[in-house]
């Protein structure tokens, strides 16, 4: 019985029924005639009651109680002990220390010490606090987008007036919060969980300068001092996940995500590469609060491009990508010079031009990605990867790859392969067009910019 299952403990918490109050007893001390616990002392409590049939302890704290932790001292019957989980430092011999504010009711276990006569009892502690509800903000609003609206969340810390959640058996398990703008007659209601408030519909408040934030539980309500300004974080735009490694951006409608977008704003994308004399400027349409859509014209060739995305005149994203009617068109994810343990999700958003020294080691990842399920196995060093060709007029340099793999992809269950290449020490200086050469001499689209050998 020394090692009890936390799963069983959780089940007991979830299945505990409502509280049937026993007769009133003196504050702070509960007499328990159950051969496990003789008495419980709760320093600072105004009341402490027990449902002897269900082993539910109800504690009422006065307004003057300011501590964050309750110290429940147990007087145990002979032959019993408090079960102390190995990772729970708040428990000590005969003491249950409970961080109660907005926390789940605490369940502790008392067990027999004689293995020949096993037995356990579970006690669940509910806490009410009589003081007024007070709290302090710990963060500004963080916004997340959805199809139909923008949600906002903010963290805070209770200071007083709150006990456990629920504070009594069968009580409310969540507390409410609201954001109001009296001048504009706006109200949006949300729910709190532990120390976070989530407002699911916050779009109307993006223009508010004097929003009022409040939280409530049962009959208590607290209004945070000061006016709230809802700040929208500047978007950080990128392509939707399925374009990242697996398929080219389609002409009919390519999706860009990564921000909180507004229908009142104007969005555009500058598309360029070194084969274009001037960039193409394309309209990006507001699709929903979490995404933009762009159509690529038919007269724009299949190619590897640099995308600069703007909201009004503000640059909100830079990335590389391939546009093609053939979703599996051979191309580049990127070429880069610094080694990363997990390059898969970073390299498409590195948009600097590539400059290499003679004899330098660098890296390149083909597109579509070369993936392999390798759970429990090592990197396949014989994995076929394309050669890398650099060409400038009649000068051609072809480099063989050493096999590399991003082991972070797919939670470590899938490897994303890429090549490590080394520039020849005698390579002539200049600017070169870069292409991958696959099996059967199949060549990829060229890299968006010329690669410079210094």
C-alpha cells in the first residue's frame, strides 16, 4: 500500500458525491471516529466541517486570512500514516499543505501501516473564503485568430476572496470573466480556468481604449483597476503547413497564415527572384481572421520565389516558396550556411542571399521534402539525395551531398533529409545559378537568387 496509483486518486476525486453536513463542531478541529484520523487542525480557519459518510472536509476562511497555502495538521490513529507521493514536497509527516486559491479540491490519503491489515481512506478538502474577490493582472491580452473571430486571453493572480474551485461539492467549476466598453455599449463574456481568462469574441474591442475587465465567481465580482487596451501583435506571416515541405503553392488559391488579420486592412505580396527584372505585386485577400489568400496569375512562370508580405505599408512576413501547377515540382526549400539541429521549420523563412567562401561547408534541402519513417532507427546514411549544381556561363560546379537528417520532424518519428555540401577550394569566384540534379539527370527549378562564391 506504500505506492498508490495517482490514477485511482483522480478517479476518487471525480466520483465524490455531494456533501451531507454533520452537526456543527468547534472551529479548527474535526473529531473523526473512523480509526484513521483522530483530529484535523486548520490554523486560521473560521469553520471546519466534515461529512463523515463521504470524508469531505469543508473549510471556511475569514476575510483576514491572507496566506496562499493552508496547513492542515492531522492527528492520526495508531497504525496509520499520511501517504506522501514522492514528487509532492508540499506534504510532510502529518501535514497536508494545500495551495488552495482557484485550485481543484485537494484529496489526500491516509493508509494503514500494517501490510497484513491493509486499508486506506481518501479525504477531499473544499475551501471557501469570505473576503471580497481581489486579483492582479500578470500579463497583457494575447490574441489568437479563428475563422469567425479573434479570441483574447490574459493571465492573473488571485489575491483574496477565492477558495477552491469548486468551493463546495457540486459547486461551480469555472468562474466567469467579461470585457466591457461602456462608452460603446460593448460586452464580451468569457470563462476563467485556474489563473487564465479567455474571451472568445474580442474583435470589437480592437478599437477600444477604455475597456473594463472583470472576473466573478458565484456572487463575488472584481473589476481590475485601470482601462484595458487590446493590442494586436504584428502578424508573422508564413504559408499554411501543407505547403511547407509537401506541395508547391497552387495558382488558384494559396493560403498564408501566421497572424491576426483584419478585414479593414489592405494586404499585398511582392513576389521576386533574380530572373525577374521587377517584382510582381499581388493582392492578398482577407480570408478570415487567421489567413490570407492569393491567386498567382497564369503568366507568372513556375519558379522558386521570395515573398515579401505587407499589411498596408508594413512588412509582416518574408519567406521562400515554389509556385507551380505541378504540386510535386522539384525545387528548393532553401540553402543555408549555419548548422541547425532542427532546420525543417526555420530555413524557408531565412531569406538572405547566399554568399559562400571557397572550401566552405553549407547545406541545402530539396523540395518536396524527402521524408522517411524511421521510428527507433538511425539516420539512413545511404539515402539517395540530389547533387547540387552551380552554373555560370560555361563554368559548372557539381557537388555530391553528405546525408543529413532533421531528427526533430514529426516528434522524432520521421526524418526530413537534406544534404551537406562543400564548396571546392579551387572554385572560381562569381555568381552562379543553383539547381538540384536528381536521378536520371532530372533538374530542379533554380534557387530564387544567384549564389555568390567569394
